[in-house]
C-alpha cells in the first residue's frame, strides 16, 4: 500500500495540531515519525486511523482519495494501529482478543474458539511473532501483549501498521525482537509507521525518518544521512546537549541503607527480595531494570509509602520502620514518583497549590491552620522562574501544562527543599528532549550539592548518562551495584535476568 | 508519548469525581495517551480559563464566594433550572382538566388549549412566586425552609469535595435533632444563654458521631460510604420511631409518637413575633461561613480537597487520605446534626416521628445544584427553600400538588447531571473537543 497524506491540517481550539502536513509512505517502507510531545504525531496518526477528521487535506491510498469516519473504516482499508496503551481484555485468551470484533461463529451464534485458536497459531507462525493463542492475556508480560496487539492488526490484514511508541515498554532485547518483526513485515510488502522519540531506534529500523515540530514536517531524511545530534536539533528546533556534562562524583558519608529489605504485595507474594544497598551523599545510584521487576515497591518502601515485610530501611541513621510517610518526607527525603499524573500532581489544583503539596501545613505556607496565599504564590513564582516551568500563570491548573512542564513542576517541588536523599523514579518518562536535558542537569546539580540520589529508570541511555554506580533489578532481586562504566549490552542482559558474571563477559 | 497529562476531564464537577471515588486506585482514564491531544487540550484549557471567572489565589473571601457562586457552569445551572420549569409547565398543563378538555378539540380551536394552559401554568408559577417572596410572611417561610437545607446541603458538599457521597444526611439529621431535642426538654431551669447552645452543641456532636461511623468504616475497612450511610439512615429513623413510643420521651397526654415539648430556654428565638424565621438562619449562615473558611482557606480543607481530587497524589505528598475521610464524614454529620437541631429547636418545638421529612436527602440535590461549593450550596438551599414555601401557597391556591416541587427539583438535577444535554438543547458551543470522543480502540 502506498499512502499519501497531503496538506493535512487539524485545528483544535486555540492550537493548530497539524499544519499542512505532507507525508508519503511507500509500499514496504518503514517510515519513522519523530517529534517531541505535542508536535502533532498522534493527532496525525489518529486522523489516519479515523479517530479524528482532518479540517483540510486529503488521504490517498494507492492514488485513490479516502475518508475514514471511524477506525472500523480505516481497518477495512488495511490500516492497523498499535496504541501505546494496549486495548486488550485481560481475562480473555490471546486468540479471543485477536478475533474480538471479527469473530467467526458457527451455527446458533456459537463462537468457534478452536478455529480462532488455530488461525491465530498459524498467523503467529507465519509472522514470526510467537505467542500461545490459548494463554490468558493478563498472564503475559507486556512484550508479549504487544505482540498480541500487532497480531490483532495482522489478523485484520493490515497493509499499513502504525506503531505508537512501541518500545516504551520493552527491554532492549525485546526491542530488538520487535525490530526483527518489523523487518519481516517489510519483507512481506507491508508498510510500517514507527513513532518514537528515541533517536537511536529510528536509526536502527526506519528507512526514512520524518521529523514533526509544532504540527509541521520540518524535514525528512534517510537514517544513514543524518546523525542523532542533527535529528535532535531538528526535533527541538535548537542545538541540544545529548550528553550530560557530569563532573567527577565526590562521594561522602552514607545516607540510605537497606538491610535485607523484603517487601510483599497485597497478596503476600514477595516483590522485593532481600535487598542490601547503601547510597552515599554526592553520588547517583541508578537502579536499572524493566518495569515491573520490583522497582516501584522498592521505592515505596524507601520513601515510607509501604512498610517492609522484613529487613530495614534507614535514612540518615534512623530507621523509618515506624514513621509515617509525612515523617519520612520531612526527615529530608525528596521523591519524584514514577507516575506524575497519578501520584505527583493534583491535576485540578493550580500550579501554586501543587508547589506546596508536600508542605501545605508548614510555615511559611500556613500559619495557625490558615493557608498563607501570599507566601504560597511567592514560592510558586520563584519555582516557576528558577525551574523554567512554562505556564501562563501560577493559577493555571496543573492539567494545562505539557508533560515536560508537569514533570518540571514535580522536580521543582521535590528539589527545592533541603533534602539528604532524593529518590527519582522514571524522571524523564514521556517527556520531550529539551526537558530531559534540563532534568538531567538538575539531577547532577542536586548530587553535587551533596544529596544522595537514587535514580530508578528503565531507560538504559539515561542510566548510562547519569549513574555513578548502577544496580539492576530483576524479579525483585537487586544485582550489583557495579561501579560505572558498565557496558550497555551487559546491562541489557542483566535486565533480562542473565547472571552478572556471564553478562559482563558477554557484554564486554 | 507516555504523557501523563491528565485528560479532558480536568473540569469534572466534583459530583462526578465523587461517583468514581470507589475505584480511585486505578484511574487509567486520567492518563491521556495522545500527547498532541493533551497539547491541544492545554490550549483549550487556557482558552476556557480566559473566558471563565478564574478564582485568583489569595483573592478575598468575598471574591472567592462570588466566584464560587458565579463560576464554572453558572449558565448551565441557570438553564437547567429554566428547563426544569418548562417541563414542569407541561406537567401542570397536562394535569389540568380544562386544558385536557380543550386539547380534545385541539385541531378545531387550538387557541383554547393554549389559553387554558397559559392560565393554569401562569397561575401556578405566580402563586409559587408569591408564596416564596411576596411580603414578609412568605420571605420568612422561605428562610425557615432554607435553613435546614443549607446545612444538609453542606453536609453533603463537604464529603463530596473529599470524594465521598454522604447519603446519610437524613440519619445524621435525625441523630442530631433527637439528641438536641432530648437536651431541650429534659434539662429544666437553665437560662437560654446556656441551655440553647448546649442543646445545639449536643445535636451537632450527635450528628458528627453518626457521620464518624461510616467515615471510620470507610477509612479502616473500605466499606463503601453509600451503603453504610443508607443503612445508618434506616437505623436512625427506626430508633427514633421506637424511642418516641417510650414513656421517657412521649408526651404524657398524647397517644401518637410525639415527644415532650422543648423548654422555652432551649428554643431558637424568632426575630419578629408572628414570623417563624429564627436565629437558626443566622446560625446556618455563620456555619456556612466557617465551612467556607475550612474548605477554601485552611490546611484541613486543602488536604480534604487534595484527597477528594487525587487520593494517590495526596498520600504521596504525605497527607493521610484515611484521616481526611473521617474528618469529612464527621464534619458532614455535624452539619446534618445541626440541621436537625435547628428544625427541632427552631420550628417544631418537639420531636416528631419523621421530623427530618426528607430534608437530609434533599441536601444531596442542594449540594449537587451548588456543585459542592459552599457559596453555591447556600444559594441552592435558598432556592429550594423558596420552592418549598412557594409550593405550599401554590397548593392552597391552585390545588396543584406540592409534589410538583419535588418533580421540579428532580428535573433540575437531571439537567445538572447531564450538562451536555443542556448545552445541546441551547446550542452552547461545546467546550473543548473531546466530549464526543470516547473510543480509541479497534472500532466497530
């Protein structure tokens, strides 16, 4: 399928999301779509997939103009989309999920499960995306769930597959598997639109890369013609520092100490197993790992949101076992939660209110149980200025900020207080390159102030860029920490559960 | 792309937030997976903000009060009331015998139908208006009816802002009124200055205790407050029915379930002889002002609002959602208890079976119409009070049943609960653009 988009324009109240976008996707081409958050990538793909209608412009498939009123029509025309958040029914089997909506029934409307299972098995064989058709989706790891999503599109005979940030949830090895699968589609003559903000991946898999900025295509290039630096500059619109400028760490006394820390989930299964760790002032200790390997409960246990089942957590020499979350925070712990929308911010609260969310009842923001709006506003204005939070005013609700600025708001609140220990979980997830650059600089600055920094990240590049020491979490166990540098391949292998000695040998 | 910008529902009125509070631990809908959408949403939100009366941080209490009454959705609220009156007019017309008779020969002489309908509808609404506002007497009655509604409305609004649906206003009101009444008739010989505050305080505390129970159950065990408050309502009403049959409570010369009369020293004084409006109104407004301070200006209110909007983020910031739930429910119970006390000590003068008369339930509609805001709730309480008192005159003068008032109130809430319907009827431009967009999946 050769797909042409011509002059696609989409306006939302007060903003032009797509401004006369021209894009051609050739048959059998992997087309990378690169752009910051808010650049217009998803809007463009949602138009293509029939979720929005364009205000202007034309979509042509093999030269014939088409319009899609809903995704059903787009699917019929051979377009498949894998969303970043999977659209699967957890309690259904793989085969049931894949045939859902186009299921074949025998007489009396009975679902033909055996046939569905068989068809899915054959499809999986053919496309090289191996998956057990009879497994329940909720039991599968995310990497496999994504395969199910892709198979769903293939089952509907998609000639053009849109992958929206497909690697965000994958380990490096799983990403490589995905890239192999993408190359296989290409060999069959299918086209793929690959959306990502990771430059490296575009260079690995795309045949051509188009860069979107502020709703317009600002350039199209072949991956071997341009450097990552060029792409980053093009995407942001200014020269960007891809490498963090990080002076030598000055490691001082120990702040955080974990001894045999074991944490159970609500059902009593251990999710953090016997973790020993010591983190010192003036260093960044990174905890790498694929999400869901126990990082979240570990962080919650360190910061007093969850109690340890066994072992101890001491911050600055004091055990936090009998402290409330509030006491832990006020004893000098800053916490950037991994999900800012759920845990970091109150969307409907103003920026000013969010700035004092963790100190709302402390002087000078409150006196005799009365909020001091003057002091709060002053504080918020100072944070907005010094942390470069782009907002029309401090009374704007936090929900109105872009993802990067929301994260800067959380960072500002947590950093701008005297703390001994900073725990930052996925601090740059889903935000634009410009904000990532800034947040990385702030993390290093906090370290150089003499704060002990624990950085939990599933982005290997981030870990490599920032860590002074690195530990890998796999199935609740902590491997390491190791002094940097550690080879990227070795870390990737450890994230997939390979024995450290073996991983180091292979990765070196 | 994994942009966690909260979605288009940042303008969600508190009542909707409350209805989903039970599943607060998983709120994936807050996460908008399309970054461009959120970017556009940002702009749309800014646009909205420019249009609306924005509540400036640190604004004076007066400004905030006005903003609370006139802010978000006032037009929709007014149109909802108007729409309810229109449908109410249809009901009045169709329930009128003369109009129905004229309707039977509508094709021959349609003017008869319209004339007849106009007569009965205008008569009904005019007498309702007169009954509510024309003269000191009607205004007094309006204020008397509004006094407990303001308090029971706030009894729902405070928990609502904390993400809880307090259906227990009725039971809390019964608890408060009964205890206040007990103090009112049982203690003899105290001066008003001591007896009245004592009775009021006892009533408020009893209500607070009766609200504390579902609060603790929710915070400690997760028992849903809607279920537990409904059940507690029944318990309170049935216990009241029982104690009114006991020797101790029952008035000796009467066989029906009526308690002994209040001592004069426990009664809320009236302002003018012959008019029933009493100190309870001032009390209710003073309490409303205190609640306003609590919800909008105090650290406690900050915590309650935070827990109501996002309990996860509140807990992460070091707040205690459990404690907030207990605080909010106890406060709600206290307000409903105070409402009960004003009814017994201000109007009734004795405890009767079912003295709460649905006022606790009506508080739910008052709070919803007031959008959980203190100012809005006071305004809604006054409106519903005027409808109650006006409805009585309407019934007396035109024979249209007082139940019409309940129909109108129900209709108002239906329209309030479906703002999209009101916008569609009156062709108000939809704010934002995401309203019709629900599916992101594989479509049909």
